[in-house]
C-alpha cells in the first residue's frame, strides 16, 4: 500500500470514529432531531480545503522543516 492510500484510509477511519461518537451523543439526548440535522447544528459538516497539489507540497515542506526531517 502506498503512502497516500494509507493516509486516505486513516482519514476515513478518523472520520468514521468521530461520526460514531456523534451518533452515540445524539441517540442519548437529541433523538427529537434527525441525526443529519444534529450534525449540521454542531457544525460537523465542514467543507474540506481544496488546495492545489503545489499548496499541499508547500505545507508538507514547511512541516518537514519544522521537524528537521532527514537530518541526522
């Protein structure tokens, strides 16, 4: 499995885990609302950044510089 595929799978797993936590919170107290309305009310349906590949690579470069990646 390549790095990007692995990262996408991890992100999906984190999203699912967060959704599961919201579901249990909703079912315990807010069953008078639909689950989708509850998520919207909490603002959990945030839009994702649509950065270009170049912008993402610049972000990654800055992160790696912060941790001095590759330096012994």
